[in-house]
């Protein structure tokens, strides 16, 4: 898919873990639009399982890093964990984080002016990569947007789960749906991994909740050990257009 047609759509759902995924080669989403098939993964699959399967099927180059543009409403300080309880990278937001595909990462976000004295620990499950022109990778980051409402939801003990996927060019939307006031909606009973694959190519699963590390937390809480680095953001990033599909919330016990 030419980089100029790259448009990212985000599917969002709170707590019921509504995210979408498809175990198919790149470029086959269009052929599946009108075809039913069995999707073995769903929103109830364990975190990291989708990335593990994708990494096994596609054998991603472990030395290649997919840029992620991490943005927090009002700003904040970001630290990235990858398989260790010590952060491997950090920066003020907005930040450009480059990470290995097929892995899970844990973030710590604090020093948020709108939420003084609080921290949240979202995770990123990186499923796939973009294919920009060589040398221009930083111009096409996957956007990871954390809103003020996301922070409030996490601090209240609830979970927001989103899937970012690459939209099919023939159904791409002209407006930037990421900041639309009225999101699209889906049913909690749907298999949203299958639905996202029908609409495009899933890229990442974002989970934003109230879970925090403790002295007894296993290293798996901090991710699966993929490579991470902080990069200098491009002056004018080209990736745009994540859309939101939203469903109801439930409180995590």
C-alpha cells in the first residue's frame, strides 16, 4: 500500500476488551470484506497472544523498529518498560518511540499537569508495521493517543482498550476521526478482532487501565522484551486519521 494512502483507524472500547485482529497476510483484507471465516482470537484472548501469533506467522525482523507517536492530553513524562522492571527509555510527551513488532510494552506516564501526583501504566501490543519509504520511517508513526477521559477512566479502576488498524484506501475517511465528538459504536458481543480485519489491517492494541506494578509483579507485567528507542520526531508526521468505535464500560474487580 503506498505510504500516501496510509490512514490509521482506531477502534476503542472500555473494559470489555474490544479489539480487532486478523491473522491474514498483508493485502488480503479487501478480499475478506464479504467473506465469513473463523477467527480464533477475540477480545477475550490473553494480552500478548495476538502479537505472539503475528510474530510467529510473519517472522518480523527483530532489528527493525516501528515508530509510535505517544501523545498525552496536557503532556506528561513517559517511561517505557520491556521485560524488566527498570525503564529502558524515557521522554516528555509527545514522544516518538520506536519499538520491535510482535511484542508487548508497558508504559508509565506521570507528571501530568491535569492529574498531579498520579501515574498510569498503559500497555502497547504491537501487531504489525507500516511500510514507508526508506529513510522516512519517522514521518509515518502509529499514533498512540491518551486522552484526559482515558486517564480519568483508568484512575477510576476501569479499563479502556483500543485497536489501531490501517484503513483500506477505498473506505478511507476524509476527516480526522480520532478527535470526533461522536464515535462510532459496536456491540460488546462482537468479535472485534475479526471486524477490524474486515475493515483493514490491525496494527496495535492499546490498554489503558488502573493496574499498577507491585513488589510481587512478574516481569511479564513489564512486557515481552522487544527492542525500544526514543527518536527525534519528524517535523510533519504523515500518519493521520484514526477513527473511534466505542462501547460500554464495566469496572474491573
